[in-house]
C-alpha cells in the first residue's frame, strides 16, 4: 500500500465487500439487505460507496435527507432509496428523483399527498415508521386505524414497507427491552399489513440487531455502521474490518527546551527538553479539540505519539521525544490497526462521531 503525501482518508472497498458478505451470511437467502449510506456513507464517500454496493448487490439504500438521495441519483444509482427523515420542503424534490420517503407523522403524510396529487402521480411508494421505544421519530401504535383510513381514502400513496428502530440491540443488559420492542413491532406491523391487500416489507434490525436477534430479521435488515467495520459491540468477535483509515504526514520536527510551551494559550508546557512534530490535521478535519492536551494520540512507524497542547483548526502537535521519525513520515490517526473505537473511547464518544466527522476537505483515496 502506497504512503500518503497529505492528509488522506483511505477507503478500502475490499473491506467493505468483506463486511457486506459477512453480514449477508447471517441472513436467510430471501431476506433483503438495505445499506445505509447517509452522512457521506458514514464519513467516507456516498457516491463511490453507493455505486460499489449497488454493483455487489444491495437491495435498498437509506439516506437521512432528500438531498443525500438526490446526489446518489445524479451519480447514476438506480437502486430504491429510502429517505429516513424527509422534510416538508423537499418532498417535491424527492418525487422528482424517485426517492421513497419515510412517513412518521400525519402532518407529513398529508403534505406528501398534496405534492403527489399536484404531480399527477398515483401509488407513490412510502415507508411507514412506527415508534416502538426509541422515542425519536414515528407514529404511535394508536395511530394505526387513523393511518389506514387516511390511506384508504385515496390511491395517491402505496405502502412499500413498515419499519421501526431498535434502541439498544447491542446491549445484553437491555435484552428484555429489545425483545419487547420486537414483539410490539410484530404486533403493530401485522395489524397494519393485514388491512392492506398487497405485500409490504417489514424491517427492524440494525447491524447489532442482525447479529444478536436473528428472529427479528423479518423481510429486510438495515445495516449502516457494520458495513464500515464498526459497531457498539465487541468487534473482535465478528469478521468486520474498518473500511476507512485516516492518515497524514509529519510536516515539521523541532526541538523545544524544558519550560517552553506549545500551541494556543500555551496549552502544553514541556517538563523536559522535548522533540515535537507538527501534523497538517486539525479540528476542521474532524479531530476535535477534546483530543488535545494528552487525551488523543496518533501512530508514527507503529509508535504511539500523544497529541499535546490545544488542537488547532488545521494542525496538531505531537510529542515525538521517544519516537523515531522524520519530516514526511506517515501518521495514522485511525484504521484497521488502530480502530476508531479506541480513539473515540479516550474522548468519551463513539466511533460513529469520529468517522462521520472527517471533513470533506480531506482527500479521499479508494483501495480495491
């Protein structure tokens, strides 16, 4: 693998395929696979990743917002796209690009009906989101009859799927809660679908749901973080490989005498004569200020080097007093050998935040 010459996010499409194949192996042969590619495909590149996943056989995509789906369509993606959190002002755009909105409130349903009517379309595909305990988005269970009556009054919309979202499927201590969610979803989805006279997809499981609750796979599963090699579980127990590696280079190496300070607000005071390296990577690239002052670290030539002082917008300084390195050497922030979970844990956050926070100004490099 070639060395980087600037701050780069390497995206390993081979690892992506390996994760897809592993997750698929946990499903029945007729269970559909929805790939979540929101937030630039979890901080990587939604266009390249989306087109690659389409090529290897995903059945559905999901994005958070309409504009994310529009970019996929404009790139040539033909696979159905579920929009998880559509906004009223973008419904016309969703229809223009054949995106399938999730409906989570009666207000949104009525607004979509109007847009569909004005567009002269019938039976536009939609997905009905029910809240079974996450308490984030979704219809109440008591809304079923009202929803069915509203849908029956016209032929503007056609239900493509009924779904919900597990709240704690990765947590063994919440097994009872998750089992109750599964039972509740099974009940409400059956009640809803039995009143319709056509087949409807049911889906509930996220990545950890796929691995921990095979009885809840239903007709389709939704995998996001697992595709990218991470999750809120013991990854070592599963065949998942991190897809993204954030790397940079050493811009400068210099000596600082004992008592000298490093960075803004003199955030670090050298207790001894020290060797310091500067890296072209900062909080504008996704390495937040919480990683400064000895909290976070990077790796140079397989050696750990702590981040010292305050993280700058475009730079970090690291202590390389005990590290063999020179200007131009490669620096690893996270990747397969140093997973994002480890870096996130020291800052009291999760891998999701770290990998999705990599700035779009960082160069993307794809490895097949």
